[in-house]
C-alpha cells in the first residue's frame, strides 16, 4: 500500500474492509427497482480532517461528503466516501465521470465540451432546445422562470410530456416539457428521503460537558446492551413468566462495585435525594455522594446511609 503523501494513498485504509463489506451486504439484501438516484450526502463532523468538506447549500454544511446510490424506496444500495481529488489521470475527467455512467441529471452549461444552445434572452417561457452528440448524449435547455439545463444518455430529444404548473392565483395549468425533466424531478429526491430516514432513526451520541464519553465507554455500552439478556439469564434474576425491572427512583449500582471495601470516598456535589433514606413521603436531600458509585448518600451525625449502602 502506498505511504501517506504518495500517489494513490487511501485515506480510508483503516475502514476500507468495513466499507466494502457494507456495500456488498447492502446489494445482497435488496432487489432494487428500475429507478435509482446518485447524489451527495453530508455526515456531520466538526473535528480536524483533510476529508472535511464545506457545502453552503446543504442542511449539514460541514462534514464528510458521501456519494449515495439510493433506490426509489430510499434504500441505500451503495455509498462512497469522498476523500478529495485523486492524483491520477482519472481526475482530469472530473468527478462526474467516476460517479454517473448511464443517467440523467442537471449540468452546468459553462462546463467544457458542451454545445452552444439558444441564449436565454432569445427563449420564451416553455421553449426548449437540445443537441445530441455522436455518442447519443443529449443536452437540453428548457426555459421556465430561468433556464434548466440537463444532460441525458437515456432520452430522445423529441420525446415530450406535460406537467402541471401552479400559477400565482392558485390555478393550475398544463404545460409541455421534455420527458427528461419529468423523469429527473421524479427521481431526484431518493437520497434526500434517505437522509430524512437517517435523521429519524439516528443514534444519539451527544455528551454533556460534565461527562467524559470516550470510545472505550461507547464500546462498553454496546457490549452491555448486547449481553444484558445473557447476564440476567445466567445470574438467575430472570424467572419464567416474570420480567426483571429496575427501580426508577433509586439509583442502581452493581453489587460487586457497591460492596467493594476500597476506593469509596465521600465527595461534595449538588443537592440530591439520598439513595437510602429518602422516600416520596419524606424526601431527604444531601450534598454528599460516593466518588466511586456516583450515588448521593447522607453523611452527617446520626445518619449511617453511607455505611449502610456499602455494606448491605
């Protein structure tokens, strides 16, 4: 593998096997429909990385850019993490040459090698113009309030359709437009729908300023969640027909940690309800807590809550 700074160095070499495995599994688990869409998606990231991008027109302006291939049901078939411009000959073809092969989409009319169409000033509303290359690549311009430029390898320039236009007074009129534009509008939001679903079912990994949540802590939480049922079953706490529930009002500390005779020292904290003697009827608050268990406990004359909690 090339070293850092050399040509063809893979910035994602640490997670490349995982990315390839996910793309392979995504393709195996779903039979896609005829219509698919390729678009960019942003993963929010505020750290320091050479792959971080800034896109002012996206809802997530700073983060890692990804190219997504999504089905019309918003299912992700394949994704590619953008790591920057390649230092190979393919980079001279532009990013679109590596992403789209047989498709329809919008295009910047100022790009190189595109043919000249009618000027915007000479075109009226609902007018359109087109040209086709020797390789059956069609370039369209359709005039609405402003010019819409599209390029396609799958449409006939003479093929048109009708769409509904909503006027200022609320009425609807039927206008003619290229079929290329109609198909593009029907398929352009597949990746946006995926982003909406990802936001609804995302994993919340935020942390408070007082809590230090490291990667090791995150992995430990995952292990505890996956092994929780097995631990309860092996410990004999779960019986057939009965569910194990923890008290919502008393903090729970593992028995091994609670009865360990070392490292239990009182420390001052904010005023909270004592974990031993406080009840709903008679709430008792204290400013002391155990430094190991992080449980509020009474520590004053005549009260033995600190000793009781660590001995029973």
